[in-house]
């Protein structure tokens, strides 16, 4: 345990000392927020206003809360995974500089070394996501706060699971990567593509039935849906109190992926958490097996 703590501490210190990597990881969600507000906020506002025409006035603050909840859930869903690829750069840097060879000739087991990279990346990514989450919460509170304490805790749990999934996925890919250029290329691909396939940049309801079926097999889809369900829950309750018909609210839920179906079966919130948790376990096991295999091949 002492060796593991030392490795985790060492990797975290290197991450925070590298101001370029740290601020790049931190500013990425902020840039996404600015881009979202610039290009999509008006589109979402018009969509919500049109959907609630005759039921809620266009200047009602709850319209802005709906837009902010959509931004909050989508951006955190993307950041929780993509930031992990930036945070996991230490693993690649050690390979590129040859430090990994020095670490491997020490008495520290390869499994402990791999676990140290995984845990330190999880800690670093969680730090960034929590800072981002606080910024988003402050921004949401300006227009109206509708989250309960229980919903906020479940949001934190979902972020934690998404970070673990993103860290495991980046760690698996990093096993096969040995240069920073390769890692940067992979990070760019993931950052640009993940938001679309998880339904963050564009609701899955806008995709064709075939593509929606394929995406329903991906755990990121459910991680995003959890955030959307919890972020919108309080606002939908407020809309109901304002006399908005349940049919209109159900239409909004379907349009913005609060309702996700696996073929013809609607996936409940508890099942979404289960799918995401199982995915994390499977990805971590794959990462462990890859390291065990590499260790045997080395010997």
C-alpha cells in the first residue's frame, strides 16, 4: 500500500506541476461551455419555447433553466470521459521519456504500477470535473435551482462512474501508445467524436432508428441519459406545478433523451446505473488483463 500511495502521489504531483496539461484539462470544459452557449443555447431556447407555446411564456425563467440543464448534463457527460485522456498523459510521458523502464526495474510490481496510473488519473480527472461542476452549478443557480440534494448526490455518483469509465478506456488505449503525439491524436478523436455518440451534442432522438439501436449498446449513452434525467427532473416537476400537461412533458423527455429504450424496452434509471457500473468493471478487468499479459510477455 505504501508503494501504491507513493506512485499515486507522484503521478498527481506531476500532473498538477505540468501547468500546460493541467490548464488544458481545466479549460476544455469551459471552452465547451462557451461553444455550447454560442451555437446551441439559442437553438435549445427556441425549441423549448416552441414546445411549450401557450403553456409557458417565452420570457419565463424556467425556459432558461431548461437550456442550462441541457448544457449542464451534456457538457459534464462529455468532460467526465474526455478529460481523462488529458489526465492520463503522465502514463504516456513516462513511456516516451524512458522513466517507465526505471520504474519497472524497481521491486514495485507491474500490477501496482498500473494501478497507480489508474487511480491517480481518476483522482486528477475527478478534480477537474468537480471544479467544472461547481462552475456549472453556479451558472444554473443564477437562472433557477431545481435540484434536490438526492438528485445532486446521484449526479455526483454518475460523474464518478463516468470518470472511472473514461480512465479505464484511456488506460486501455495507452497500453498500446508510446508517444505524446499518438496520445494527442487519440485525445482529439475522442473529444470530437464521443459527444456525438453518447448523445451529448445532439439528442439521440434526432438520429435514425438503426443508429439509435447501435448506440443503445454503448454505456456512455446511459451515463449521459442519467445526467439528463436528474438535471431535468426538478424542472419537469415545476412545469407540472405550472399546469403543463403530462403529455407535453413526456414529449420533452423523449426529445432530449431522458427516456432511453433498448430495442422496445424503456430503460429505467436504476438499470442505467447498473449498465454503467458493469461497463466500468469490464473495462477495468480488460486493463488488468492487458497488463498481466504484457508482464508475462516481458518475462
